[in-house]
C-alpha cells in the first residue's frame, strides 16, 4: 500500500448513532475516508459494489441480512475487500461465525477511537490479531468440523512443510499474540514477523491472519492449547 493512499471505509450498522460515531472517528484520521454507510448486510453488499471500499466496518447482528451472510458474500465476490466485524461481549459465538465467513478481524463496539483506527489500518493489511479467547473459540469451532475436512484434504494435496521459524510464528499467532508480542517471544523484529506472516499466507493459500489461523487448525499444523 502506498504511504499516501487513503483507506476507503464503508460503515455498516443498524444503529444510526453508532454509524455517526464511527464516521467521526474516521474523519479525524488523515489516512482514512468514510465513503459510505449502510444499515444492514443487504445494503452493505450493494454499497461495496458501488463504492469499492478497502475496508468494511460491519456489525454482526442486523435485521434483514446479518453481518455473517454479508461477509460471506463480500468475500466471495470481492476477496480483496477486508471485512472488520463489530461485536459485543455477549456475541462471542457470532464473532467465530463471521471470522469463518471471511472477516479479517473483529472489534468490540466500545473500543477506544485509537484502537478502532489501528484495527482499520491492520485490516487493510490483513494483519488484525485475534484475542486469546476468540482464538480458543475459533479452534473449538474448527476442530468440531475437522474430521470431514481432513478426509477432503487426504483426497487433495499433502499438508505443506513449513520452516521451523515460520511454524513457531504460526503457533504464536494461533494463541492470539500480536506482532510485537510475537517478535519478543521469538527475539526478532516486528518486520521479521510480518515477513513470516506474509510467507505463511502464500504457502497456505490465504490472504489474512485470521484465515491463516483457521487453515492451520484445519490442517492440524497447529494444535490449539485450550484452557491455558
């Protein structure tokens, strides 16, 4: 991404007050532009077609078409568009659903402005870190489906062999560590961590960190450390 390029953001939430607050946050950042708003998932898909945003900041629970269905459709039609989910603490199971549908990350609705803006920037890069709690829930969800997935993989191609340091980085990402925490754990720079993540995405055929972790759980490359 060019340094001077503005990140185009579409806001999707059925509450006008939430949309207003998010729009003000985005307007305060020189590197972001709110290109549109939508009140449900159906409108979101229409707006993505018309406005070509880089990032869709989208609520999960909405009337008519919810965020999960909309994320799945956006991922199918515009894989280059990053969906960043908005959630509440009481909607953890829906967070897992939307991540598996193709969202690159999620935010709690009452997050601070700087956290929201940072997450939008990370979403553009496909590098939104998971929390340890959501990483665990995601692992449980994937493991519940893995038997069928493993049978399909056996009919397709072997699991790729990863260099030891990349495998280590993948394990840390699957535990919910961010780039700074991973760099400290591996005694390397954050730039090296970003290079490892980019290489892993290429090797496993995914475009962002969340889908990388999901793929690693599916293939059994990383086994979740549940309850730790």
